[in-house]
C-alpha cells in the first residue's frame, strides 16, 4: 500500500533513517508500487527498490545513515 506520510512508513524505516531519507524511501516505494501493479511480489519489490533509492543518497557510517558526499 502506498504511504501518504513518513509516519506511515514501517517502524524499521522510521527508527533508522533521517527524515530526508525517509522521504526518499516513501517516494521510491510509492512510485514502484504503482509501476508494478498486478505483480505478485509488488510490495516486496517496492520495498527493495525503496531501499536501493536510499542507498544511492545515503550510506551507513558507524551504524548511522548519513548523506553521501558527492565529489
């Protein structure tokens, strides 16, 4: 199901990601959920795509998600 706000995201996302990363996750999930309509693994695939989007912009540093520095 699409998420209207970051407060609706799974607690595992809310408790570990900074607010901007949560928004990236939500936007990517919602887009993927729409794009993969009718597929049996739609929700699981959308979560994987959302995490991939977060990992493009954020990385873990000593267990904390921080924005990647772009050269």
